C-alpha cells in the first residue's frame, strides 16, 4: 500500500489521474443508474434515470443527458418531467424546434405547472418574442411549484426594468419574499427613483443582510451613501444620477440629472452625465449637445471628452475621436478608460505600435483593475506580439494575479503558451479557465485542441463535444466539430 501511494504521488501518475475526468464522469453516471438495481437487480426507476441525466447535464455531457431523459420519457410516458428536462437541455443547445415541441407535449400532461410555463417564457425570450415571454412568465407567477413562481417574478421584474416599465417592475419585486436579495436590491433602486428614500433605505439594508456578493454589497452601499447625503440640492441630484450610471441604470439616471442641470445649469459634470444617459438611450443628437455644453463649461472634463469620442466613433469619425481622447488625456493623463479607447482606435487603424503603447498605459494606470491588463494580454495574443520576449506572458499573468477567478484571463494565458508551444502549461491554463467559466464554448474548444495535440484523445473528445453543444451551429461549435472529426481513432 505504501508503494502504491508513493507511485500515485509521482508527477507522471498525477498527470494521468488528471486526465481521467471523462471516465470519472461516465462511471458516476453509470453508478447512479446501477444504484436502482441493488442486490435484487431491479430495473432503474424514472427518478434514478432523471438524476443520472441531470448529473450528465451538470458535467456538460449533454449528448448523454439527452439519452437518459429520453429513456425516462419512454418508461414514464404520462409524466411531464422527462419532457421538461429534455426541453431545458435543448434550450441550452439552442435547438428551439425541439424545445417548443417538448414543452407543448408537457403542457398536455400538466398545463398548470409553473416550471413548464417558466421555460416557455425562457424560450420565447431566447427567440426575441418578448410579449410571449411576458405572457408565459405571468402564467408561471401564479402557479406552483413556488420556486418556479419566484424565478418567474424575478424574470418579470428584470424584463420590465429593461423596458422602462418601472411600476410593473416594482410590483413584481414587491411580491417576492423579503429574503430575496435580488428583489430587495431592485426595490431599493426603484423606490429611490420615485423619491421614496425611506423605503429605498429599508430595501438596500435588507439586501445587504441577505447577500455576501461583493458587487451587490458595493452597489447597495453606494446608494445608501447617496441617500445619506441627500439634501435636495443640485449636487445631491447629480450624486443620485451618477450612482444610477455606475450601477447600469442609465434610464433611471436621466430624471435626477435633468433636475441637477435645471438647478445648476453651469455644472459641467451634470451635463456630461446627462449626455451619457442620452447616448445609452440611443439619442445621439441630445447626447452630443449635452457633452458639447460640458466641454464648453469645462474643457478639462474627461468624461465628456470620452463620451464625445464614442459618438465620433459611431459616426466613423476617427480623427475627431482621437482629438476628443487627446483633449481628455491632457486634463486626465492617468485615465485608463481613455488610454484603452485610444488603443482600440489605433488597433482598428492597424497602428499596432501605437495601440500597444496606449494599452500599456491603460494597464499601468488601472490601479489594480484586471480588465486593462487582460486587454493588453489579448492584444498581444491576437497579433502575436511580444510572445518570445515574455511581455505577453507577463501581461496575462498580471491579469490572473489581479483577478484569479477570471476564466478568460487563464484562457488568454493558455493561448499565449500554446503559441510558444508550451503545450503542457497551456493545457493547465485551459483546464483552469474551463473550471472557472464552464459554459464558455471557446474555452472548452481551446482545451480540447491542446489535449488532442498532447495525445489525450478521450479528454479532447469530451471538451470538443462540450464546445459543440454550448455553441450549437455557431462558429465555435463548427470549429470544434472540425477538430473532433480530425481526432485520431480513440481505440478501445
């Protein structure tokens, strides 16, 4: 036994064990089915087969999950659950015709099931049929089981927010339990917008009590600070508007910023922020008007210069966009967003040295924000620059250090390592990337490709199949299909 343990700790065996993920998954699924036999060798039950299918789906072995769900449907033709599980699986694969057929059949068996109506709404939304999605979710919101009812109300609340139907959104969120952090956060956002600061405070504080998510906590605390500083002045209206902008509610930012501009017409920042809300709403003429006012009042307002550069880029006016950015950088030379946009323009114009310089400046001035190091690393790998000198590797590794939970950062590192033929290192990076972002088809395709290069054909097959079903009929899926067809025979 000691010798065996010693052997298993050697690097060669550790590597072999790491590559048994495909077999471990398969044995787990088989074991779930065999559990139903027991000592009496009785046939597996519908529940056991469905559990095996869900386990396969959880491992993204969708082709095996489909087989399990189909088997369950055969042995329980009067139960809607196998059909619902099949529909949800095919929804992940964007096989809309199958989804629709399976859900309609499930409805004939259980028309009053909230899970079925919830999924019908998801399909309609995926197809862009928003009225049908709303109708289906409204049906789900009044049916059982309660868990599906809750999810339907969450979807309706977010749907109504996106459409600017603020009262309808608040009605849906208010119907959810007080323990629902998402609902409480959005209730705070909506109550603040209609001037109910006491109600907003109560909701934000409830959201803080119900979640440990750092992003949500930061957002709720930002809004609470705005409420604390409220005094009816132009400055406090501007703070409310900017809080909405920072937290991706530009539609709710417009009203307080209009009020801020009315109370303080010479406040350049208020005009700049208001222009941004118009840009997000697609009103480019009003956006440009507000940004020009901001620059006239304060030529050093970098936010206005940045927004003007985006407006110029949308019109194809590259020289004007560069001028806007240069004006912004002259007043705010350490602004990473300005440098990153300057780099993106240079890249589009094929000025690669200028793009590299600007992106390096963005990363250097980012203050620990990993997005800018990742932009630089992606620039290097996309243009095959700085690979042999190690500058590309350094940028990717810095992005990982700054955000070790970002699968895309590990993917970029793996692509750089693959480009310099460091295949084992690339495979390790891709494995980490896929673990962190398991539904990203490109990451599985990259991992499967490098595994094939190293001869790990069964693991390569598994990851290429995952990429195919995660991007069904898409460009990544087609590329993975080609790589799968090019694999050597797997043998026994």
